[in-house]
C-alpha cells in the first residue's frame, strides 16, 4: 500500500519507502526529498535496511513531521515577457488574479524563458460539484458518489479555467490565441501511466485485450468508449475478413477454368483505339491478365458477400449497443447528460451565472445550409477536376515515347488519378475542418451541441471528399463516354475514359485499394512519427533541468510546524516533461473517430468491388489500437477526461452508413458489375437459353456478345479514326474494330438486349435492397439493445436509491 503511495508522486524518479516509529516516509533518492505517507508503528527491519534514516535519543527519526503536498490539477505555461510586451504581461497577471479570487491556489515557477503556473483547486469546489450532481438527474446514483477522482477534478478545473474571463472579456482560449499563455495541460500520473504502458500501450500487447476500466479511470469515459468501440469493431471484423478472403480465393480458383477467361485470352478480336492520334487498334487477348484480376472479385460469391456485409453492419451496431450498455451500467453513467453537467459546472464556476439559452434562427440555419451545399458542390467540382486529370494524363501517356506506358495508358492514368485523389483528400481535410468550425461559430450553440454539429458537418465534407471519385468510377465511368463516331469529349478535345471489356469493377477495385493502402499506411506512419519527432525536437529546444534538489522546508506559521513540499526543481522537472509532450485539444479524439468511421465506410459501402477491404481494415485496426494507445500515453499530453455514456452522434452516422451500404452495394452489383449481363446472357441469349441442354458451357460466347462493331466504311468512323490508328499489331490494315456496348452495327442505336439488361438491373437493385433491408430490420429487432442482466442491475440500483432517499427523509 505505502509503496504505491510513494510511486504515485509525479515529480519523483526513485522512491524508497522508509518507516519510523511515528510515521512512514517516502524518500526520493534522486532528487533527495522526504515526504510522509501515514502514521504507523515502526518497522525495525526497514529502518535497519535503509540506514539513511538516523534515530535520535527518543528513538524517533530526526526528520521533522511533514504533510503530503496537494497534487496539481492543471498547469499553465507562458513565455517570459520583456518590456515591449507589457500589455500581454498585464493580461496574464490579471487572469491569474481572477483565478485566485475563485480560491484557486496558483504556484509560479520560472525556468529561463518559460513561466509555469500550477493550479490547485480547493476541496469546496468539488464538494459543491458532488452535491449538485447528487440532486440532479444527470447520472445514476452510486455508492461511490462521495469520491471525487482526479479525472473529475481535472475536468472541473479545466471548465473553470476556460470560463474565467478578465475585465476586457477575453477568456483563456482568447489569451492563448493572443500568445499571452503558451500552453495548458493536466499532468500525467506516473504510476498509472506506467501501469497503462505495461498492460496496454506497447506493441507486444497487440493480440491482448484492453484494460478498458483502467483507461476509463485515467482518461475518462469518452476515451474509454472510443477504445471499447474500436476493439469491438476490430473483433467483429474477423468474420468479414475471413469470408472476404474466401470470396477472393473462390475467384482465384477459376483463373484457368473460367470460359470467360479463356474467351478473352484466346480471342483474336480487334478492339477500337482507346485514344486519339497515337493509339492504334489492339488485340482483346492483350488484356488477359486484366480479365483474370476482374474475376477475383466480380463473381457470384460477391453478391452473397455484399448481402452479408449489409446485414453485418446492422448486427455490428446492435451488438455494440449491448456491449456498451454493460460497461456504461458498471460505470454508473447510464442516464448521464452532458448538457446538464455543463449547467452544473457553470454553477460551480459562478453561483450567479445565467443559463446559456437555446437559440434557433431560421436565417442562420438557412445560411449554414447554403454554405454546406456550396462546399459539397466545390468538393464534387474537385472530382470533375480529377476526371479531367485522368483523361489528360491518359492522352499524354499514350502519346509518350515509353512503349509500356503507351500501351497501358488508361491503367497508368487510373493509378496516377488515385494518387492525385489521395493528395486532394490530404489537403481538403484541413480545409474541411476550418469551414466546419466557421459554420459552427455561426450557429452559436452550447459546447455539446457544437460538438455534434461539427461532427456531422466534418463527416459530410470528408465523405464527399473520399467517395465522390469512387461514385464516379462505380456508376459513371464508361457509361457516358459515347461510342465510335459519337464520343463525348471534354472541351471538344479529350475523350472520356472507357471501361475494360471485362467490366468497370476492376477500375473501382484499383482505386479503392490504392486509397485504402495509402491512407492507412501513410496515416499510421505520420500519426506515430509526427508526435515522436515533435517530442524529440522539444527536448532539444528546452533546457535540461539539472538533477539537483535540496531539502525544502517551509514553516507554516499558523500551525507552528515545519512542512516539506516538492521543491521547485522537482515540480519543474515534472511540468517540463509534460510540456515537452505533444499538445492535444478537444478534437484530438474526434480525428481518431473520424478516421475509423471513414474506414468503416470503405469496408461496407463498396465491399462488393473490394472483398479484401475487411481484411485490410482488420490488420490496420490491430495496429491502430496500440498506435493510438502508445501515442496517447507516452507521446501526448494527458487528455482532459470527459464523462459520457455513448459515442454520441457517431452512432447515427454509422447507422446512416449502414443504410447507404445497402443502396451502394445493390447498385454496384446491379449496375457496375457484369453479374446481371452474364445472368441475362446465360438464360436468354447463351447456349443454355430457354432451358436448352448442350455440351457447351452456358457462358461460351459471352464476351463477343457484349461487344459491338464499328466499320470503317461509315463516314463518322473514318472521321474518328485515322488510317494510322487502324493498323493492327500484325501490320495489317483492318476495316472494323470492336468496342464494349450493346449497339446496332448499322445505325449504332441501342439494341433490345441493352434495354432488357437495364430492366433486369433495376429490378435486381430493388429486390436486393428490399430483401437486405428486411433482414436488417429483423436483425435489429432480434437483438435487444441491452442485456437482461444490465436492465435488472439498473432496476435494483434505482430501487436502492429510492429506498435510501426515503430513509433520509424519514430520519
């Protein structure tokens, strides 16, 4: 017990427990410092072992009795101010005086060019908070209500500091923006920090469970629920990852036996040029590898996997609600209300405060809606710019001197487009945050409401930034480019891209693979390397404190006793160590959530085009949990603990993604993939049509059936392609070429087969969505939102509270 108390002192590095007849002492070997723990009977063995404590004639230690110093709830840091910055010094002094008026104890320590202010709040503030919490309906009553943990103390002091203005009206946030203060943070607790390192924040613990309750006690419920959700999401990704890998291997098994692959690889079909001027006709067999890749995910198993993922998304959310309820009930925060706690903190900070009234302005709401719409249109405009970029790059690569790139200009343009898309995402992420914050400022709402509003706006902007290009590739690429003699051109010059004869799904697959791999790999590298390098840089730029500390004895005249407190060097070393860590703010956790929810979108919305997405997400999340833990425990300042009982508006965002996943996957299978055309060919146009049984495979001839022919004797075709372009790889001039579409060979009008396929596509999408939505509703109904045990525990907890309130009333 006493050793743990010794280790809990933040400033100490090597503490040893020593006991005397009167008291137990913590002796810090370096720096030398003595602090008392508790009065108790002497331990002769320890006294003899520790020889550093000498006894006087009364068989007592010669050290004066002392009192344990208070822990510091918060620390403010400012730069030392010269004569030219007198106004900043005046504001700094005025703010500190305002804190002292609220009975906050402020300890000032100067170290070269830095000034540290240690903030200690009196127990009266916490007693007031505890009482208001008890009489409110903000949280469940519990027997632990008499205890105010350090995480709660930090949260209360953080609120008071942020809501203490000076006479000119500036609060702490304004003063920091004006560089009056350099930093603000709460201190890490070394013992608990070390325990979290050993059990959680290390790479060797990747496959171990998470100490969620310990995380909650240190970082608060909000951080704990994030890691609880992330761990649960990662755990439930195991099944989709395995099934997605099986679907991928199923396609791999038909590499050599599929009649579609054989037809492409053995074809002598001459295809039309893919670009103007330099591109020539080419052999369909040249794309044999491309066709094989397409079959890996564009097969019958993809349909079932997409249906499974749509239902999985619902089951994941329903089981998450049950999982969350168990922990929330254990933590006694089932009925917690953030807005009510904010009101309590207002009263604690200022008993004469006025409530921040709810506001709603149709003018402001309309303005925000218009701005959001404009921002979305700008993001969609960037998607159009990306399309233009791909078209121009395809032309430049085709006209280049490098034969390999010239022959694969479309694939090269698609990959470069994906990289360019990632750069747009990186830049727009910063822009989106600034715009979302400005729009929230226009609304003028409470912090809790602002946080929800910011989350919705930021996710909306990020979703369009990430997925606008993917929606283009999935649903528009190759469908609006026209046909030979009537190509659609940008500015009347550049032809739009075409799909591969094996289908457009491969383009979507490559786009998703590049973005996911780049995003997860590069993000994780920068997420860890950035804070680590920043901490290393701060250590080099700040003076290293000498490990010297003399005994500090301060006389308490009112009590007539000598007390020992942590000497300035001891405090300073601890505060300086926390100052060197990377800064955090109220949106630090938001960025982690946003990253994971975007990944959840990738995993569910276009999973039909990329069955390996759940597997990549699973591998990434196993790393992400420990990466975030290490960063949060060792590389960053301590987050201000926040109390909550849910992941907030994110649950609504996830439910919306689940609904969108049903629609998107239905459209990908019905519209983007070749599943429906193959189905129609099998039962209407192929060798097995009308129930005919033959020795020929039912899909034989499908590739030729899906191609149309453009003849050079047509005037429009002669104007479209030059004689140079119509020279086949064999050196012979050809009089016709093929292209992927269902058009008449005479007038290039759409054939009846096209309209039949289109009708079946829409019928499939409607049927798919209705079946999956029904399955989602059944799954949501079948799984209760909270376990029965949790409901019963809450029932008995409320009954116990009512009985104790009645006993207090009768007494």
